[in-house]
């Protein structure tokens, strides 16, 4: 049996995506649609928008482990006095 929510959801993704391409609609991005929006941006060749959406969905929790390697100069031992 087909999902009765598939067509409305696809239309919502398209509406949000179109808004994003015009610099609008960022408030409509959420955990439930971000991956569909990334996929849509990639299909359309909009790599910058896809990257922005990936950054949006990245964890912002300060307690989350960092995926960025530490660099010298950003710690107490290497700061300028």
C-alpha cells in the first residue's frame, strides 16, 4: 500500500527547497527533512546549499565530540603573553 503522506511530503520538500534557493525558508529546515533537502540540492547541482544543510544538521551540542582536529595555538600553553 502506498504511503498517503508521500506526495504531500514531496511537495513540502520541494517548497522548502525552492525557498532555500531564494535565500528564504531556513526556519522550515528540521531533523525530519534535512536529509531530503540535502539530496534535492545535490540532484540540482547546488553543492554550496547542500554543504550549508550538512552544516545545519551537524551537532551543535558543546558536549558532543569534536570532529575537527585540535590545532596548536588554541590552548593555554601556546597563547601569546
